[in-house]
DNA sequence: TTGAAAGCGCTACCAA
DNA sequence: TTGGTAGCGCTTTCAA
């Protein structure tokens, strides 16, 4: 049987109110003598206050909900670590929800978190915010910070990378290395970051007077296998390219796998660039040229934001925190000039 | 303002008890007419019952706590996915706690979970169970399943790999390929799996009449960086080896990185074997020979076990479920004979 | 079929 | 400095 505050109160011959006071470290209102006695009892009986009962009264908790698209993409664990680090520094815990790349599951998790008195949500939505989800968000008065995306909700707090510029730099890098026909493997087209990256691709092409060719663009899904199949589809559509930019590293690696299987050498025959700079990027051969996101730091910032909002310091929190990309040049791009 | 069961009851002109009945799908005790009306109101006002209040009464929840050592080791996300899959099929949610390779944090999480009425815990302890933690476990009456370890607690439920045999097969493979001086990079020596793997190493050596040389054994910590430094230390101790077995893939990859940096070729000069068969293993060059754990399946089994226990079918749950390893031969071992 | 009411473990307010 | 107590939102038992 679990020991409750009432048990401790009885043993100590005081009221539950008094025990509550020492449990919550209210400095005043408890005599030194009494406090000591209660503290001892708490230790002796290993009393742990029920967070549930407490939550029912206070409507608060020290739990932050975190929704991410896919745990098995190393990008997200890294982000999660950043969030967890500062959360812990401030005494908060994280409940991690893996949306499994599914809109429905994300929505279900949103409900779940709302039912459980988390004190805030950090939301890394994979797809654009659907009406269902938007509705849930607007209805809920929970503090909310978006990470790795910028939904079109006025006044919402977001931390994200300048994705457009990032992809622009990738394409520019390819261009400057003499590539003219550049394939592009996207993410899901209804995702914010994919769209931004796509714009970066288009803009760079425009700025360098390269005609856009829709045959060079093929849709992917951010997982490795999909990079493999996207590569296959691209190759069936056209063989007229010397480089491919991918919307993430996982797909780039999948694409390279396919290319190798077809006897095509990277980067000698085809150059490939990734996105994210996950650990694997520097471990595969050729080492993957990619663009790094300061993802751990982004996690830290998001966590600080949500905690500020939770603790009533929301006014000093900026709406948008935008991070700059960092092109990491390795060995998967050939100099063509 | 959040709408409560009381609000719905008022709008529907019934008692909260009746609303509660329809919310909980109690088939009998509510008139068809009433039920319909309430259901509509619930939809209209988007009523979500408070899991917290409910938990306070029932002392149950649909949340399973999961403690893992380190999210950034791809092994654990994979396991987590397996667990989550089954959990979701049964209407349970996972609250994921990343112990960050720290005993203290694990202990803190154990407390955290106990305070929050999770209905069960799946625990992947990194280090051996300390007395503090053992105490917490014994005191708590929560259903508990250990995964990826077998603590010495009588009657505890565990699912794990036959680690000893797995490493035996690794060493045997090396031996059969003509290696006689085999280095060994361990995990933390107070971890169950490390110890078992170490025994496997020793046993194989014995069975093949290879003298044990303590200079060939060096301690690691299961992270990539540590493989790198372990390799360095090993090399400083002795240069008299042709192969190295590592207690996980991450360290194997770190070790290879160090070897390459020193101008030593894998596998031509030194052979390296990993453990776990995470995705990266087949992506690095040379492709890593390693031993696969059916980790997703292990997660599924653990989840099924805990749910069975939670739902009172604990008697049909076996104490131990042991999985067999699967040696995956790739390109990181040289034939020396 | 329905309602009234107790009570889950705690916090917070008011009174002593 | 302390205690009494209402009430958080729900489930559950008993009675109607």
C-alpha cells in the first residue's frame, strides 16, 4: 500500500496541511521542530506525493509533452536530448510522443497530452497543420512551441532553421562546382521544411539562370528506404543529371545505396548532397556533403522558450527564433569545372 | 476554460454519474435516448475527460513508462518502436525516459514514474541494479519488465538476448578466420550485457585453447567516441593483435575511425566486429560484421508481457524470454588462413 | 435507468 | 505556527 500525506500526518500528529507545507518547501508557516520530525517520517516511510492528486488541484505539472515525427531518424533524438537537457535543469520532465510520420497519430497524441495536464507542448509537426489539429491547438490553452517548422498561426512561437537559405547554399555549392543538371529529392510536399527547401532549390536555379526541369524533381518521405526508391524513380524519368540534392541525409544515403547498386559511382558519376548532418553523414563513404542544423541547440532554445512561457515570462519570448545553416563540405560532390 | 463532466451533465440535464457511464462505454445502465443526447453534447463541446482525475480515482492509467539508457544510440529507438507498436494496438501510451547513461537519472525517473500512476514500467537498465534502485523496485508494486538485461531479482520478468552465446559466436568467427590475438572493447563492466559478452569472449578463447591476455581487454562506454579512445588505449597497451571485438556497433565504428586515422586498414591490417547490427553497420565502409539482435521484436514481446501483467494475465507470462543472436558477416573481418 | 454522494490525495484558503 | 476544510474532476456504490 502506498503511503499518503494523510499517513504521514497521523504519524507526525499534525494535520495534512502542515505536511503539505513541508513537502512543498514553504519556508514559513512550519516550526523548525515540526519540520524536522515530518522530514524524518517522510524519509522513513519513503513518502512520495502523488503527482496525480497534486495535478488535479493545481492543474499544473512539471511535464512537457514533446511530439516528434520519427524516433528512428537520428535527427530527432539529438533534438530531444537538447530539450531534455534544459528541461532537467529546470526540474521538468519530458513525455516523448513519436508520431510515426502519421498525421492521425500526432492528433491522437495532442489529445493525449491535453488530457494529462502536461504544462506545455513542444511540437515538431511533420506535415502542415491540418484543420483538425489547428482546432485542437486553438482550443487548448496550453503553452505551445513549434520546433523545426513555422505554421501559419499568428503569434505562435517557433524555432526553426532558415531552410530556404540552407538549400539555396546547397544548390549554389553544386552550381559553383560546375553542376547544371541537379536532381532534387523532396520530403512530403505538405511539410513546411520541405517547401522551404524546395523554394531554396528553385531560387538558386533562377539566380544562376538554370532552367527548371520538373523531371528532375521526385518526391520522397524522409526515410532511407524512400531515398532508395526515389532515386530509382528519378533515374527512370531522366538520366540527364550530374548531381542530386536530397531533403535529408537519410534519403541521400538511400539514394547513394541505389546508385552504387546500379554501378554508378558517387561522386565520380553523380554527386549527392544531404541535409541535417546526422552522425552517419560523416561515417558513410563517400563522406556526405550536407548542411548542418544546430539541432541540439535548437532543442535547448525551444525548451527554454516553453519553460519561460509556462513560468509566466512569456512576454519576453520572441515569436520566432531562426537558426542559420552551415554547409559541411565533404566528399560526395565532384568538382566539374 | 476546459469543459468537465459536470458541464456536460448540466447541459444534458442528467447526473455526472450518467455521463460517466457513457464516457466509459458501460453498455448497460443508460437509456438509448439519453446516451445519444450525451454523446452529441460531448462532441459539440469537445469534452475530454481528465485523465488525471480519473487516475486519482482508479489508480490506473494507460501509460507505460519506459526507461532506456540513451536515445542517441540507434539501438534504443528501434526497441522503443517495437514497444510503442504493441502498446498502441492495446490503447496504451509510452512515456519515454532517457536515463542518459546515468544511474542517478535512472533512479530519478523511477521515482517520477511511480509518482505519476503509470500502470507499468519497462526498464532497460544500463548498469547493474544498485541497492537504491532495487529498493525502489521492491517497494513499488508496479508491474515491471526488464528488457535487454537480467537482474538478479527472483521472479522478475525479463526479455533479453543470449549475450554470452552471441559474443561466443563472434569470437569463434574470428578464430575460424585464423585470428589468434583478439582485442576486446567492453561496455561498462557493471552492466549485465557487458558481463555476459565478456564471458562469451573468455569461453570461446578457452574452448580454442587461446591464452587470455588482459592487455587485450580495454574498457568502453557504449558510445562512439569511447570506441575511438578505447582503440587508442588498446593500441598504446599492445600492438600484438589482428582483430578486435567490440561490445557494440557504435564503439566498433569509433574504433575503426581511430584505426583509419592511424593509417591502419580495416580489415586488411586489423579486423573489427561490432554488436547490435544497427542500421549504420551496413552503411559504413567496410561494412561491419556484427551480431544482430531482433530488437524490434524484443520490444514487442516486452510490451506484450507488461500489458498481460497489467491486465491481470500475469500468470501466463514467463519469467524469461531469451532471444537468439544472429551473426551477420560483412566485410570488416579478414580471412587470415 | 438514473441520481446522490463518498472519496481518491492533494493544495490552498481561512480561521484559530 | 498550526488545523480544518472545501474542492479539483472523476468513478463507483448504493438507493431510488
